[in-house]
């Protein structure tokens, strides 16, 4: 398959530091429209907890509208990196960063960056479903209300649209006023996705979104990710390698805070360049 | 340790545990049963016609017709008593001076008891104090007085090794052969016809003011005072406490200053309440002069300072127990910290905060020491809401102490003390119960 120079360029993942590594989408994944530009770019980006460097000098571009998986053994810094992108780490007093992390060319940790506005554009779904102890409706409407939507009609519209996008509408449309904690775990997690979508983010950060769910609910979430691919830039942390290979276009492999390898998913799983990556994906350690 | 020994140890521990719980329950029973029966006695008792007269004259309760009919009913029996007294008084006039003097003091006692039972004796000047304007209102008190009338209490000091022993001598013996001797059997036989005891439900005990320092009447002023003081304390302490708890949990950095504040708070929680009372007097009344002297305001502020540490601690714990995930979810949606606290953290922490608040409310209602110098008076009028800034008030806790220890007729009004104790306990229990219900309600709403 021949590619134009421009296409090659937009699909290149690695940054200047390893510019020689040109990687492409595996042919069986459809390319998305208007995607593939660097949405988040890390340049020598490190995250520290006190003196401990949990993410070490990462250089990478996250491509817009594609799904990028982050894998690696527990404690390797996956969550830390993910949470750095929407500055959730600000909640941890000892945490600080160095290097730069750009979102649409703007420094996320810039002095004038408003982290509240930033989090509106970069939404997050957590490992354990965490709906508020409020009604389903109020859960979804929480974000829009926060950002000034007051009109009842508009809110209802947003709630319906978001629930539909999260493939939950049909299951809950008759009981929007019920407490969200009454839903099943899988439904709760999709509710959290819907809640995040309701503020119309550009990027979705998913931190092991299925690790607390049963296989059936997991499949639903994976379908949902497939559905959202192409509309949102999605980053998903997972320790399940099958999941990474099923849902993602690109995969980052972290090991002890280092971004060891970053490549199209197919390539990373079938033909890893690094010995550590190979050891990990072949299950020699986990 | 082998299995057998372990089992035996387990069993014996169970036995010890059950025993100690039973002991506690028994101790509680010993305290609660008399409070309950005594307290009920303040409301449900055999009331005499004197009780009904007071109710009508002072509170306009009851019917004139019934009272007039009953007065007509008792009058002939009472007249006979007064006739005997008159006859004896006339006899005394004819006695030798020495004999007369001897009888005079003994007779005075008899006359006093009769007046105590039936009210002022016709022909005597109208007494000024309300307590002497009426006879005995409660039948069991009347029976006690009757016993006093029938018998003279004497003490046996014959054996110096032992404590003196009490014994009774019929009072009639002192008047043998005189006209008065007829009084004793007559009183014993006809007392009920002179007082007409009836089972009485006296709800007014809870809703009426007291008459003549609790000799008659109810305890409304105390109940209302307790309410004002406790609610006033809450108005100050609750918002302040919650705000302080938010500061401690969400804003304070861990540094020297914060840890000093924290330990100050813990220390305050353990300070004896009398110290708060003195502090309230010294600070609120003498230094910043919130009022010229004791007032509900000063008392409420003092109580507020006392319960503040408890409220802070309870609210802190409630806030800390809110899952971090809620906070992350809210922040992740682009909420500010303040908004997250208001819309997510506080609602989720509400059950715990409410519980702490209401338990503190109960404590504020029950404490005595902090209000001794700042708010409480032993006998006072029922005050209006507008008076809370300037006026002191009676309150249950303080008046229980006062009636039991300082009242000139403490023995006569045990039922009032029990009534107050039962009211106070009921108020505190009710508050705690409502805390439990409210908490359950809010938690259920949160859990869905
Ligand atoms: N709040 C924190 N304070 C200090 N160290 C932390 C904190 N959170 C995580 N770490 C450390 O940072 C490293 C990376 O953690 P994390 O990003 O959570 O790993 P992963 O998500 O890949 O399992 C781990 O060694 C962990 O112990
Ligand atoms: Mg993690």
C-alpha cells in the first residue's frame, strides 16, 4: 500500500528524539477522518512524587481521534502519566512535573493555564466506577450545570445525547430520577463515560475502566470505545493485553517510569523492538 | 495453646462479656426506673380540689361550676375541723398561764399542718405568698402531712453505741382530755372528703409556668429556656464547626500551625465544662459585654464554644469518609474546588455532619456548668424570643440542680425535680432519635 508523504507525516507517532521510527496504522484498522495530528505532546516530560521520578523524560505525541493504549506492569507510571494530562495530579501535594506537556500546542503546566478549563476539555473515567450519589439525570447534568447550562430543556437534551453515546440510554431512560448507585457496575461505568461526554471533551482518559467489571460489562465498554473512536482522542490504561490489542490503534509500553516502546498496536504486539517489551507481552513477567 | 484450652477461654470470655452487659443494664434500670416513675408522677397523679382551684384561679382551666360544687361538698367537713380548733382555742383562754404556754407551741404545730393541708384557716389574714394561699394539691403529699399530724416524730438516744432511732408517738396523746383530741380521728377519717382526690392528667406541667418557685405549676419556662440555649448554641457552633472542618480537611497544609490547631481542638474537647462556664462569664459578659449580665445570648455563645470541637471533629470525620473518587470525578469534570465541596463532598458527608450536630445539640441541652454564670436563673419568667439578647432564663439542667440542692422546700417538690429530669432525658433522647432517623433518611437517599 502506497502512502503519500503527507499521510506518512501525520501518522508518525514518535517525536524528534526518535524520528527515525516511522510507524503506521495496521491495515486492518480503518483510518479516521480529520485525525492523526499530535493532540498531546510530551517533551522530556517527567512526573515526580517528592524525589521519586514516577514518569521519566517521556517524549511522545498522542494522535488525535485515535485510541492509544498504555500498558505496563503495575507501578510503572501508567496512571501517573494519564493523570498528568488533565492535571489530576494537582490533588496530590507532593507531585510536580518537569519538561513540557502540550495540549493543542499549549503548555498544560503553563503558568497561565486554567486547569479547570483544561479538565473540561480533557475528561477522565476512573478505574472504579464513581458516580455521584445523586440521580442518573443529575449525574450527567452535573458537568453541563457546572459550565452554565441552566435551561431544563437543554439539559434534558444533553443527558439523552450523552447517554445514547455511552450506549446506556435504552437501559435507563425510564428511571433517570433513580439514584445512580443502584445501577450495576458496568452500567455505572458507562454512566461515568456519559457524564464525561456531557461536557463535550476533546480527549477521553480511561484509567483501567474495566478492571472492576465482569467480562460482559467489559465487552460493552470495549464496544463503546470502538464507537467513540474517531470522534474523541482516547487514551486507555489497561493491564489486559488482549484488551489493548482489541481496542487500540497505538500502544505505549511503560516500564519503571520509562516509555520503553510506542508503536502501532499490531506492530508492538507482533514485532516488538525492545527485549523488555517482548518479555512483558509474552508473559515472562507482569 | 491447645484447642481445649482455647475453647474454654472463649467460653469464659463470653460469660464475662454477658455478665458485664447485664450488670450495666441492671445499673441503668436502677437509675431509669425511679426517674421514669417519678417523672410520670409529675403529670399523672391524684390531684386534690386545691390543685383544681389553682388551675382555675391562675390559669383559667377547668369549670367554675364543678369547682363550686366540690367546694360546697367539702365545706361541711372542713367546718367541723375549724369548729374543733375554735373550741380548743376557747378552752386555752381559760387555762392557767403555764399550762396554756405548754399547749400553745404544740397547738401551733397542729394548726400549721391543718393550714398546710386545707389552705388558710378562715379568719386568718390572707397570706402573701401563693404557697400559703392553697392547701395540698397532691394526695400522696396530703397523706404524708396527715401522718405528720397523727404522729410526733421522736428519736431514741438511749444506746450511745448506735445511731439514734426514729419512733413515732401519737400526737393525740399530747392533747388527751382536751377538745382537740377529737380532731385526730376526725382528720384521719375524713381527709379525703375534705380534699376530694381525683386521678389527674396534668399536661399543664409541661406547658405552664411555675407558680411561686415551683411549689405549684409547671416547667414550661425551663423547657423553653433549654430550647433557646441549645438552639442558640447550634446557630453559632454548627456553621462555624462545619467551615472549620472544611478548612482542616480540604485547605490546611500539614505544617506546624495546622497541627497546633488540631491538637488545640482535641484539647478543647476534653476541657471540663465548668471551665467553659467561667470563660463565658469572663469573656462574653465581663470583657466583650454581649449583655450587661446573664443572658441567653451569653449562655448560647458559651455552649457554642463548648460543643464546637465535637462538631468540628464529627464533620471532619464525615468529610474524610467521603470517597476520594467523588472528589476526583467532580474535579475531572472541570469543577472548582469550592464547587466540588459544596455540591459533592458536603452532601455526601451530610449524614455524619448531622449526627455530630444533633449529638452536640443534646449535649448543649444537658450541660449545667456552662450556663450557671452566663445564662441560668433559678426562678424566672418565661421570656420571649426578643428577650434572648438581654434576659436570663431558667433552664432544665440548672433548675434540676437548684431544686434538688438549694430550694427551700426541696422535699416538698420531688415530683417537680423528677418531672424535669424526665423531660430533659426525653428531650435529649428525642434529639438523638431524630438524629438517627434523619441520618438514615439522608443515607438512604444517597445510596438510592
Ligand atoms: N500519591 C503518590 N505518592 C507517592 N508515590 C506515588 C503516588 N502515586 C503513585 N506513586 C508511585 O508512583 C509509581 C507509579 O504509580 P502509578 O502511576 O499509579 O502506577 P500504575 O498506574 O502504572 O500502576 C508507583 O511506584 C507508585 O508507588
Ligand atoms: Mg494505575
